[in-house]
C-alpha cells in the first residue's frame, strides 16, 4: 500500500518511521506548505516524492491512503480532495472545526 503524508511535522515523522518498518506499506509521497521542508523530509525518510499540498496531482497519484496532519485551516480542502478521489484518510487532527465543515466533507 502506498501512503501519502500531508504535512512534514512531528506526527508525520513518527508515521514515516513506523511505515519504514512495515513490509506492505510504503511512504510514497509527502506534501508540506514549505516545499523545501517536504524535500528534506522526503530525503530523510526515503519518501519517493515531495510536493506542495495544494497541487491537484494528489488526485492522480496511485496512493491508497493518506495521513493528514497539516494545520486545520489548510487541511479541510485537502481531506475533501483526497476523499473525492476515492482515497482513505487518517486524520491526525480534529476532523473539522465545526459541524458545517463536517457536513461538507461527509
């Protein structure tokens, strides 16, 4: 299974280390608001691709699931985009900040 990591912070690092020890899961791509931070993260954890999270190419990637740990004000649209592309999403932060946003995602 190929994992996409949305964010390059502490939780993402923990996830990348965890995935490195799994035989059937590969941390395939990472996206961060700071492209250089994503590049450094990808190099450190041997993640194949790095990019800006707002690029639409996430929808076209052959990723099976995502962990999202970007800041809540930037992650709502990313979660929605991943779900609309038929991807599974593990939410590290609160699902949404209010009921209206949750309804849009659902």
